């Protein structure tokens, strides 16, 4: 306990004035400490202002990939989770296995609805969180948000999916501020800025724009062809001075283009994305769980589809595989590095993406192991 001594009044001053000064000093000694505890003011991606009395420590999320973002901010991201959707395929089965090996409690955490479902407020109440983090493209009813507000549960909106190129860094900073770990976010954002600036500077003045066909969730059992539009991953292709043939989808983040259009577009580079979740869809198998031969065989099956062998990209051997798990989190800077290297190999022949992965691993609670891309 700190004792504040009242100064003795100066006999040369008028008594009333002296005691007024003493009283003011006494009041200040009690009010200054209260000013030191400032509220946390968050400005989310919907332009809402959310106030937290203290850093959040018990969070409900509506997308498992947010756990990857949290792993850049704290040594134990699972301890922060009050409930999550258990959407293992979105998180990535291999990465989930790494989380589970280090934090076994992730299996037994309460379940919440994902952003692909209608919110169940009762699940959130049962988890007793001090913060709910929702995806920008989720659509909870205003009545549900009011119920949470009335219960004193704050809600913030972030985005790592619908427009990751513009929103990932800001979303990471919002999460970091919410849990009192802004310094950790600054390190990650600084590295991501460094990588982007390196790519930007090397491409300055380049007029070459090779045509790229990125087939997301590439599968032999489903209609061809899934592609990013001008949003989402399409912005990554635009940044590396590539022409995304899916740009006919305009402002859509993703959509479907016909095989006939793909053939007519004569892409210079083909990039397929997939992962362990594509095993049931006869798609690209890529990631730590698969050896080089298994990944190559799945890629060969994709190229055996009618029309693919005649694509300029395939004839030139400009064919690449990329794990979908590198998107939708701060890990997507690795995808950007790879796209730069694949679209402009002469400019980026010395770009060491594996070294960039190791840098990110040094910032993560659960590092990536194994390979997430192939050439």
C-alpha cells in the first residue's frame, strides 16, 4: 500500500490556498493510477468499434484457420480458444496433427458453428468467451449480435479468406491487439512487407504478363475448372504481374470456367492446388503426408484429362502444385513468393522460398514441416 503524505501548508501562503493545493495533490495520487488502465479499442473490418476492458483470453472463432493466425501471436494458441468449428480440413490435416501433437486439448475443445453455417448463439453462451471472432463473410443475424452484446460478449470481424491480399495483415493486427500481443504481429507483418517489397521492386518496369491458369481444388472427378476470379488469389496473380485467365469472373473471389475457355486462353503456366482433403475427390495430393512420387502421380492424373496435354504450359513443363493450406492465413506470403518465382523464373531464380518458410517457422508456435509445393 502506498501512503501519500499531505504537504505541510506554507505559512507564507494563505491557509485556504495551501490546503486547496494539498487536496489537489491527494486527488491526483488516486486518479493517475486509474488512467494507467486503458481500455483496448478495436476497429474491425466492418468498420465497427469494439472496446475490451482487458486482453481477451477465451475466444470463440468461426473458422479453424484463425488458429494458424493466433499461432503467430502466442506460444499456446489453443489455450486461447473457448470453442471452434473443428473444421480440420480447412486447417489442414497435417497442420492439425502438428497442433494436436503439441496441444492435445485441441481435440476436446467445445464446438462452435463455422462461417458456412448459421450461428448458434447457445453454443457461444455455453463456451463463456470474452471475445467472439467472426469471418467478414459470415452473416449472423442482427438479433444474434444484439443477444451477444446484451450478454456483454464483444464481437469483431476479421478476414483471411475473401480478400486475403488486402485484409490478412490488418486482421492479424486486430487479433494481436485483442489479446495484448501487438508486438508479435509487428514482426510478422514486417517480414511480409519485406517479401512484398522485394517482389514489387524486381517487377518494376516489367511489361511481361504470362497467362496463368490456377485450378483451385483441382479434381479429376468434378467438373472443370475451379479458378480464382479477380478477388482473393486473383490479387496474388495480379501482384506478380501475371494474367489470371480467371479474370473473366470479374469481382468474384472464385468461380468456374469452362475447359473450352481454358484451352482457348493458352495459359503459359498451370498451377493446381489441393491437399490431403482432396483424397476423396481424386484431386491433387500434396503436403507433408505425401511423398514426391504420390504427388507427381496425382498431378499426372490431372494432366491426363482431355485437353490438358495440349496446353502450352503443359508442353513447356511449366506445371506446379501448391497446397491450399498456404492460403487463408499469414502463411500466404509463401504462396506469393512461389507465384513470383514460377511466373518470372529469370527474375526470381535466387528466391529461396524454403528459407522464407523457415523464417515464418521461427515466428510460429507450431512450425510447418514437410513440403507444401512441388514443381
